[in-house]
């Protein structure tokens, strides 16, 4: 018969909340977990690009916020309570299966789509609720802290099931209430943490996870470009030019993001961590839309501009602006060396101006062929990169 201590070693109960935080590398399991989530995100963004209307945009926002909530909770759970034992691997596997099942339901026939996706969301919601509840079994000190999470998440689980019994627009309203419940617990638990002198900071490993998830979505952007060009049986010089220009725009976005947000630690404090987490919702959602619209717009280079295509262009241009503004929001929550304070303010102003310019170009020149519009966006983003690189170079030269 196995000794209890031996059982504890191979099963691996959750790491205690009070365990001293230590620097760690992101594991291969976490990277595998991220990849499954990005696949599902790419599926909902592709559906949006094929059905560009206000109703689809509303559905995309709620679906993305729910999927992102699942990804963040699973990632945070692994960061706070992950252990080398089998339990952590099984918990991660089951959550991966839940979100993969959601990806499968997105291809359901219209008459059963809502029912199946709602059940998939209910399973994901229920599993996340169980994760936080189960921690209290192993870690009594964490039980009080997890109560707001368990309470809000379980209420959301009940509302998801209740949404099966109602029709639109009540169903959509219920999902917005569920989103509020899902993102509310950190604020509810803040007073308890402060009165007991407990503070939770966003670890460097979690900041790295955000960067890695963003990189995978950049990969989806490249895939969107490849999928769009692959629709042509014969490729001309003009099509190859659009291909190269699209790749360059993705590379520009990568350059801007990682120049301003990479290798930086999040500021201390629960609220700073929560704000940083929430800012990634518009950042990643807009990046996903960029990748999905690439595949549609590049496949229609030689087609006349119909109403649906104009809407896709609007989505593409405004997503560029939202992504840039999200990076600015992140910059307020990250640590920079003192020497960067002055150029950082300058770059913030320039980036906001560039985002406004891109929005105006999208509104006023949206009727242009996509290739011409893409060339303008490339030139505008290139100006930002030049100013960004020059500012950073001057700071580094003065420090050297």
C-alpha cells in the first residue's frame, strides 16, 4: 500500500497559495495549452470575417471575452497552484478538451449552433469553477480567498444553463451579465487581501505567457495572409506584391508591440495586474480580426468592392487602431528604466496620433482597393517604427 506522502508526490496536489513565488520558465504544457486556445480564437475570428455585420461583431466580442477568460483562469491557476504531479497535467488536459470541443461546435448547423456552443461554454465555465473550488480542499488558507471566484463563477454557470431556456435578446443580455460575473472576483477579493496584508502580483511568468500568446496570434496573421494568397490558381506580380506588403505590415505590428511591451515587468499590485490582463482583451481580439480579415481581403483583390468587403476593410483598419491604442494602455502598467520616461511620453503621443490617422484613413479612403489601402497603412506604421527606433537608440546611446 502506498504511503500518503508517496501518493502526494506522484499525484501532486495544488501548490499552496502561500508558497514563496520563484522565477520559473514557461513549461511546454503551457505552450501546448495556449496553442489550443489560439486555434479556437482563429475559428471565431474567421467566422466574423465571413459574416461582417454588427450582430456578428457583438457575438464575437462575447465569445472572445469568454474564451480569453477561460485561458487566463487556466493560466493563472497553473501559475499559482501548478505542480509537477499528474493532477496539474490532467486538469490542463481536461480544460484543453473543453475549449477544443467549443471549436468543434462552431461548425454546427444554424439550427443547433446556439445550443451546442452554449453547452460547450457551460462545460468550460463549470470546469473553471471546479478548479478554484478544489483548491480550497488542499489549501485551507486559500479557501476564503477563492470564495468570490467560486461564487461568481458558479452563478455564471447557472446563468449559462438558464440561457438555453430563453430567446434573443434576453440570451445575449444574460451572456453580458455572465461576463461581468466572470471578471468581477479580483475586485471583490481586493478588500480581503488588503486587510490581511496579502497582495497578489502578476508574475514574470504570466507576463511572458501574454507575450507568447500574442506571438502565436501573430503567427495566425501570417497564416491569414497565406490562406488569402493561396486561393489564386495563378499569381501575378501584383498579387505577390500584396503578399509581401501584408507580411511587412504584420512584421511592423510585431516590431511596435515588442519594442514597447517586451522584457518589461508589470507594476506591483493586484489592480495593476488586473488592468494589464483586461487590456489584452482588445489587443488580442483586434489582432485576431486582422489575421482573419487578411484571408478575406487578399482573396478578393480582383473582385469589385461590394458592401460586405467594405465592412471587412473597416474592421481591418479599426482593428489596427485598437491594437496600437492597447499597446499604449499596456505601457502605463509596465516598468521602464528612468531614462525612458521622456521618450516614452513622446512615443505615446505619436502612437495615439498614428492610431487616429489610421482610423481616419479607414473612414475616408475605405473605398480604395485593398492593395492601395495596405500600402498607406504600411507607410504610416513605418513612420511610427522610425520614430520609435530613433528614440530608443538615443536613450541607449546616452546610457552607454
